[in-house]
């Protein structure tokens, strides 16, 4: 995680609202032995828009773009987002060094995360 920290040694992250994480977890399904997120395209559009808005803080600060999520959604979310945000690093808390300082720059929310 050293390459994901800023010049001050902190890791700057964005997170998903708990309702968004739950929505994504509940939509997971298998296709050809891999896990995929199965939500409506409107939800995907809102997710992309939310990540795009939150990512602007990284550009302004000149820091690495990191999304901190639960381990269940990490890989399928990476596959979903990689073509839209190739610079996005998606990690979960167990991948972090215990003494690492983390600063949350924002939380991605959806208009209707049921």
C-alpha cells in the first residue's frame, strides 16, 4: 500500500455508502465461474457519476485514486469500473497496513440505494 499513499504518508480514500455496498452485495451472481454485479443500468450510471464526482478531490490534491470497499464486492466492482476509471485502485481494509493513516475524502451515495 506504499504506492497508494500521498506525500504525507496518508492514504486518501473514498468509500461507498453502506446502503450502496449492501445493494451491490445483494446483486452479486455467478456467470461462467466468475462473480458479477447485477444491478440496473440506472444504478450503474449513478455509481459512475458518484465516483467521478468524488474522484475530483484526488485530482485537486494530486493523490492516488483509492476506493475502499468490502472484500465481497472488490473484485466484481473492479471489473465493472476498470474501463471507466483505469486509474482507480480498489482495496479492502484487510489489505491495509495496521499503522497506516487513512483519510476519507468522501462517500459515494446513490439517489435511491434501497
